[in-house]
C-alpha cells in the first residue's frame, strides 16, 4: 500500500506541475526519453538475467497478441453496429488494443506484486506491446489516418525496432543469463533502475489531460470497458483454459488489465484520429487504473 500511495502521489505531483506550467511543454517527452534510454534498459539488464526459464514463459509472449486481435475485432464490430466515424474507429483501434504495460505496468507490478515479478512484465511488454505498437500501429495509421500522415516503410519499422534501447537491452540480458553480474555493474544498474518509477509517474502526470466531450461518451466508455475489463477477463479465461498458473499467469493477466498506452495516444493525436477521444481514453484510463489495478490484484490473489 505504501508503494501504491507513492505512485499515486507522484502521478498527482506530475499533474500539478503540468497545471502550474513549472516545466516546458516538452518536459514529459524528455522524461519519457530518459526512461526509454536509461532506466528501463537498466531494469531489464538487472532483472532478466534473474529470470528462471520455465515451460510456461510462452504465455506473456502470446497473450498480448491474442488481446490485440480480440480488441481490434470487437472495435470493428462496434464501429459497424453504432456507425462510428472512421477517425473514431481508427483512434480506438490504435489506443485500446495496446496497453500501458511499460510506463505504468512495470511500476505497478513492482508496487503490487514485488520486484521479483517484474521480468514477466518485461516479457509481456517487450515481446507484445512494443512490437504491437511498431507493427500494428503503422498499419492502423496507414488505413485510417489523413492524407498528410506519414506511412512508414517496412524497413523503417524494422530499423526502429532493432534500435529500440529496451529491446537491445533485453537481447543482451538474455545472452547474459548464465553470467553473474559483478557488484561493479549491479550497483549502478540498481541505482538507475530505481529512477524508473518516480520519473515515469511524473511524466505520466504531466501528460494527463482528462476531458469528457459529450459526443465521445459512448466510444470512451466502450474503449475503457473493453481495455480494462473485458481484456483481462479474456486473458484470465485463456490462462485457465490452457492450465497455466502461478506468477507468470498472474502477471500476464495483470498486464492485460493496463489502461490504454500513452504512446499510442500520442500517435493517434499526431495522425488526427479523434484526438479528444484518444486523449480522454489515455488520461482517464490512467486515473481509473489507480482503482482497477488494485481490484484486479485482489481478484488474482483470491
């Protein structure tokens, strides 16, 4: 509870700093870049070598793709039934299937489940959410974005993936699994990894601009219910069906319960895909997750 209180306090502090304009307009993006290039790779290098290889580690690699496909199919169905405009459908397709499994997921796993469970969240994020953003995101933007939207070529997408610092750190960490890191490396890596939670939560708070336009209430509600309610229920049903239990199954379901991804929201905004709606989905999703994630923790521990 102390860790969760700290996370909520940092989130509120970031929101207050944003309201007071203490930092410049690019502060959140700068903090996010620090996390991507420094603290998240340090956490990966520190935690992944401690991961014990077991036969059920396929679960956090497969489930995010299943949730992406399920969410996209339901959004397309709802869009057809409710006659939503193409930008609304495109915005929902971009932000709902992709969860905030890194910036919010990893601090929440550490706070509610303990640092020893973080490697499972890293697997879910680096082999599910991030490739999903890199491969699926441009597809949605290409199909639903405006004429001025950039359409990345396949080789550009591949280059962005292989040069993404956390993914590089993950590959290095997997190679170092049989090698014990010396204190000369573990101590500085620990100090850098410890900066992830405060920096991330302040950055998230700086970006939160929850708004509720009347016309967006129905797609907003549908998107949040689908992402933070139905997706984790489907993930829980799948883990039960395949008979996988234990921490790997628990963290997989927990990551499936994360709110919409902030980065996906930024891409939707840049592509002109219902920016008010996607901004509200991201902002309200993070705020609601302060209640829903502890609730899912209670359910998964029951």
